[in-house]
């Protein structure tokens, strides 16, 4: 039974392509100032509402700093039960950040799924033993990543629960 879903933030929940140059340069304050230039991918808000309604815990695991991630989650009203950011654990592709998220959520690996868009995430999720799914709604989904499944839309995740 799935009790938690672990999401990457940028490129999975949020389309942050408009501020990519600031993210790459790690200019986090500039990113936060430009939060209005980012958006939730279509269908994400409905997915998150359904997860909350079904009492499935939501973990955000990102290689961005917590200041940035927390601000963008609040800006977009993203509900979450835990946020694991860059300074909280060894960054992806190490599995540490996903394992820490599960520990904080009190959920076993067998009772969780991971959703992301990039190769380091798929490597980290596999190393952690978490079933991984590619965020196919992102046109920049990394084609080299190996997923346990591909989700075409956020709603496809609900059928796995």
C-alpha cells in the first residue's frame, strides 16, 4: 500500500524553466524574487489535492537550497509533509536524501513511490530501493534516466495508488 510519494521539485512539480539561468548560477534570492515566473505543471494541483484527501504523505526532495524550495512551495501552495533540500543530506544521485525523507515521514521504502524528471533522481531512487516514475508531462524529461514506469500526466499517478 502506498503511504507516501516523494517528488522532485523543479521539472517535476514546478515548471521553473523561466528561471533556469538563475538556478544554474545558484542565485537563490533572484529565483525567489522571480517565483511568479514559475508555475505548477498542469494537473499537479489536482494530484496534490487527491494525495492529501487520501492521506498519502508528500515529500519534496530537491538539490536546491531549502530557502528557495520552501518559498516556491509556499508561493504555489504545495502541501508537503517533509522537505529535504541540498544541505540536509548528500545530494542526488546518492540515495541519502530520499531515505531521509522516508525516515522523516515514517514510511518504509516498500510503501513509497518517487516521481522525477532527471537522471540523478532515477539513480538515487533505485539506490534507495524506491519505485521510480518519470514525469512525462515535462518535455525536458531526461531520456537517459531509467524509470520503473513513465507517467504521461500527473493523474496517471493516482491509478498506481
